[in-house]
């Protein structure tokens, strides 16, 4: 074999190796729907953190008011993957009461599984929208004489492979926290009207330890704490796994 033929053969072999080893990802491989399995926990409006009215005082002397109440939680999840109370909040009462929001506590709350389906849109975004999000009307503790069951929390957990370019958007009320790889990336705490938040994974990747091609945990926490509306809209390009049940 002369030098020219040898060189052409070598280039062809290297091209084949590069092509075969390249990661395969395309829109054709993406699922058409994503089913996320979550847990709803229902509370009575007698719970100190639910159905409070302006002027109600907390043990630390803070006075309840409507509006965004950021930094209710710390920036990291607890060892059992729950939000940790940071204090200094005017819409909550104390750490003991807050710790009940996303844990089953006999005599305090009742729970049930509740899945949601994110449907892939023509632009490749996965979407779930419910502007009347009252999934446990007439169930568990019940409506307590109201039109809807207004007092509950909702938790979703999943995994995903970071591929680069993903975004996650939420619009709704009341409290919402999103944690990725155990780090808080969205904070819409408080009893408030519909609020919007968006996060680009590329923008926070270095801060929360994301590397392309690796798998990470996704945790989402929501609460509905006050009458009269409940909005819940998710839009994301993150390909979340459908097989992890929150606990």
C-alpha cells in the first residue's frame, strides 16, 4: 500500500470511530409524553401555615401578608430530599410546622399519589397546564365547606440526563421551589397571585455541578395555601424520567 492510500485509509478509519462514538440524541428519540408521579398531601385550614389572614402573627413576631416570601427554605435539600426551613418568613410560622408540608404526619395530613402528564408540543417543549388545579376536591380531609379543597402540597421527583440547552419554566400560585442536583434553582415562596419563574440549566450548570451527559435528580415542591385560585403550568425542555415516585 502506498503512502497516499494508507493515509486515506487511516482518515476513513478515524472518521468511522468518531461517528460511532458520538452521542446519539435527536428529537425523534424524545418521548411524546412525560408522566411524572407525584404525591399530594392534604391539610386542614386549621393548620397554622394554611389559610392565614393578613395580620396573623408568627411565634417570631413576624406578621402574615400576601406576596412573594423568598428564602423560606435553604438552598439545599435535606438528606431525605425535602426542603429545609430557613426561618425569617412572614407567610409561615415555624420549622416544626413547615417540616410537615412534604412528609406524611398522622393526624396532620393525608396523602395520595397523583400523576401529571407533560405533553410534547410542536416546538419540542413539554407542557402541563391547569388553571383550576384542585386535584383532591371532595377527597382526603375534604373541602371543609368550601367549593374546592384549597389546602394541600404537591411533590414531584424525577431524574434526567443533562444534554445542554434545557430550560424549565413555571407559572402559578402559591409556593413553588425547584431543586436540581439538590440545589434550589427556583424560589416562588409565599401566598401570592400567579407568578412566573424560568431557569436555564446552562446558566447554573457550573454553580450546581452539572456536567454534560451525566444524570441528575430533579425535585419540585408546590403548595396551595389559601383561597381562591390555583394555577399550575409547567413548560420544560428537560427530558424528565417517568419512573421515579416521590416519597
